[in-house]
C-alpha cells in the first residue's frame, strides 16, 4: 500500500509540474508573430531601408505609411507616398514584425 501511495503522490506532483510548464509556454506567442512597436527619429532613408536613431531597419514590401491621424500618406491622389521622400529628422512610430517594418506613422518636422 505504501508503494502505491508513493507512486500516486509522485504522479500527482509530476502532472502538477508539467501543467505549470505547459501554461508558461502556451502564454508566449512565437517570435515571428510578435509585433513590436518602436519610436524614434529618421537619421537615414533609402528605397528598401531606413535608419532610425542610427539603427537600420528593412521595409516590408508594401509598407503602410500613415500620417499622425492614421490616414495613408499620399504623394498625390491615388499615388502612395514614396519612402525615399521621408524627411530626415521626422518623428516615427513603427511596427516591426519578423524584423521588418510593416507600418509606420510619420510626423514631419515643422
């Protein structure tokens, strides 16, 4: 009887520990899915890349550029704003997913 009690107690302990570990891992999203929000100032820009506070980031193809009110930046009616026209010193809030900028809110300097 003592042998069975010890086995049952050990099984309950292991299930409890295993359950806690499973909960901790299931609460975390895979790294590729996590979207990071960052802010900074533009220190350099090219067709596929931008430098913000001295750090380089890649643009996702079809990156969304928005004004501070959340409206799409447009060069003219129906023509999206080219990333190469973002002015140095512009304040930006950007959203990274899988290491690429998916969306960026641009506030041009006054």
